């Protein structure tokens, strides 16, 4: 007599564990697919209005301001608060060719069209992986739902207005239009009060 148990004759938690594991695998695969979709779907989310940084958590303001102000402190600027704008490109661990192109075009726009600054603003580019633990707060701070370009301005250590540049996905096929858009939107934000 063999001691084989068929699925029908199986007793105890074994069958339940099997179904739980299958459900877990299915949910995991679904989550992985969901995370990958916004990257390559050309997500065209509604543009977020320019908001004051007061809406963001206080901790996020301190972290961003300290990171942006570090070069300023090194120069010991004491007479006036230095004005700096950071053009962020927020990305995740999963990166498609479109995501890499957005980063390259944004970096080029800052390096070529904004490198000299604007009026009395210094402008710099910063790429940030929001899936790394110290950067996870940016997703809530800037209402991120996919890879995004955000411009944040600072006066010394004080975070000021910011704007999300949602049209970068639409302009992906035209480098000149993309770079002009990043430049124009950065200038508009820096001109705003």
C-alpha cells in the first residue's frame, strides 16, 4: 500500500498554504507589472499647480534645503541669502529608454540653457532615485506617480515654490522643444513670487 496522498485526500493546512502561496505570487507579479507600466506608457498625468513648500512635510523641507544649501554654506555666504533652484529628475530602479532620455534631455537643458543661472538664481540638476530609503519622501512631497521632472526653488535654507513639469512625456520625441519647455517653465517658476 502506497503512502501517497492525492490533493483530494489531503488534510490539514497544506491545501490552504498552497492557495495562499499561489495568491501571493499572483499579487507580486501584478505589483511588478503595475510598477513598470507608468514608465513606458507615456503617463500624462494632470499638471500639478505650483504650490508652496509649506504643503510638504517639515522634515522634507529641512532635508531638501540642507542638500541644496550645502554648497552655499561651504562658500560662507553671510550677507544675503543665496538663491538656488534645483531641477530634479525623479526616477525608480526600473528604467526604460524613455526614462533615460528624459533624464538626459533635462540634464542637457540645465547644462546648456540654464548653466549661467537666471537673473540672480543659480540653477542645478539633481537626479534622485525615489526607491532608495532616504529619498522615498519625495513621492509624497511632490505628488509623484511616475518618473517626473520638478523644479524647486530655495532662498538659503528656506524652500520656496515648486512646479512639476508634466509635459516632458509629451515632448519626448522633440529634444529642442523638450529643452525649451524645461527652460521656460524654470524661468516662469523663478519669476513667480
